[in-house]
């Protein structure tokens, strides 16, 4: 299933590896440093309209393909993923 992450962007929920709250993440490290460590600095798609709330890491089988920055809270993104997973189980 697909998850709406802002603007007109949707991503495949099966490819989501991690969902991070940017504010909590930046208390420990700068977002740019995290992206460099994950080797996705050049693969970030920002749909946040300068209101960065969530970093979503996507890939398949432990291979990180890209990251998305959105203005939708990490809790809301997680709920959308969980509701899609429940639909798949029916």
C-alpha cells in the first residue's frame, strides 16, 4: 500500500525502513550528519515546505535507497503505515 507524505507525494509503505522525528533526532545529531552517515545526503527529497518534521528512510532488504523530509508528524506517518498494513491483512 501507499502512504501520503505531503504535497502530492506518496511512497510504498513496504519500502519504509525507518521514520524519525526530526526535532528529536537533531537533539542528538544534526540532520545533515545523520544523512551523511546513512549515505543518503544526495538522495533526499524534501516535501516539507520549510517545516521539517519527519525524516522517512526508504529501501529494500537493508539497502537504503533514499530519504524523504516531510511536514507531517512522525506519529501521523506511522499511523498511516499501520492502517495500510491492517488493510493488507484483511
